[in-house]
C-alpha cells in the first residue's frame, strides 16, 4: 500500500485534521508520536513536528527513514502578506523559499496538486465561503515581512517549516505538496512580534513576551481574536486537506 507522510507543526493543526478522520490509530514514528489511517487505498502517516525549520526537517527525516513514503505534505496555518487574502482562505504552494534576515533565498518548485484534488478541496471550502488559491510558501523565523520585500511572488504565505521539509524531500527524491490556511495578515495581524519572542530554534522566550505585553496590554485582548482566527484557519486547512487526500494519486 502506498504511503503519504504528513507534517504539521502545532497540535492545533493536527487536532483539526484528526477531527475530520475516522478510524485513525496512534503510532510512533522515530521519537515522535503520530497518527495513521487509510483513505482511498493509501496509508496516511501524520506527525506533529513542533515549530521551526529544524524540527520540521527532523520530522520529515523520521518519516522518510521509517516509512519510505511516496509523497510528503506540509500543512497547517500561515500568515498572509497581501491584504487580498481572507482569514480561512487556503493556499496551495507551487514553490517554497526561505527568507533570512530580509533576504530571499532560491525559490524551489514544489510538486503540483492533482486537478481532482484541487477541485475536491475547492468544493469543500466553497461551503464555508472561502477560496482555494495557488501561491508560494515563504519560510521565515517569525519576523514580519512586508509585501514590498517579496516582489512579484504570487500569494506569498508566511510559515516556519516548509523549506526544511523541502530539503529532506529533495534529498530523498520524494515529491512535496504544501497546503496552508490563512490565520493572520495585514488586516488581522498577529499582536506580538514573533521574531522578538522566539529564538532561532523557534522556542518561546517568555521574558521577552512578557515585556511586550507590559508595553502594550492591548495584546491580551487582541490575542482572543488571534485564537479565533487560528481555529478557523486550522479547521479550513483540515477540511480542504481531507477532501484533497481522497483524490491524490501517484504516478
């Protein structure tokens, strides 16, 4: 049976997907806990990596070494750069690049989603009043990125993992797909500076977070909006991905 390896960074992304799945089982993938299920004759293996490039790379490597998947999928939530994207819209990335200290590294193409999978995801989102778009995954360390920094890149979405997964996938010769739902953007920004409150390995620096809150107590109220938007995005990513998985085929 053919295998698809799926990688989410956060438990909220994982849990949203698991709520859409029937008959899943808990599994161990290397040192990571995961979930397994079968859909349309394909085995799906899901791991939760934790945030950041290094953790995502390690999770992808464990999946490749233990299960030899024919396909990898990076999924979850992301931030919009352009104001035309709505909370809950879903972007299928056609390419990925890493942005470090404001500099964009080489843009690498990703595998193309099968048309039937795109159509299934689009239909699932239409019932929720949201769109399915093509775009580019921009992997950052959490620092804000301005639209002007990205030039003509189509529908860039900011996240922290896909470039790391892409490196492992390329080394193993495994195609990589990416699906991200919008949780924040210019019209609904994250109320904290992630680049300031996280270290280079995506670990939260509690002291710096507290200082931001002390400087701006309004962050506490804005965090409620952020949590609501995150739930909407995680649910839409899961619904779109579940629909698409039933239509994913291998060459």
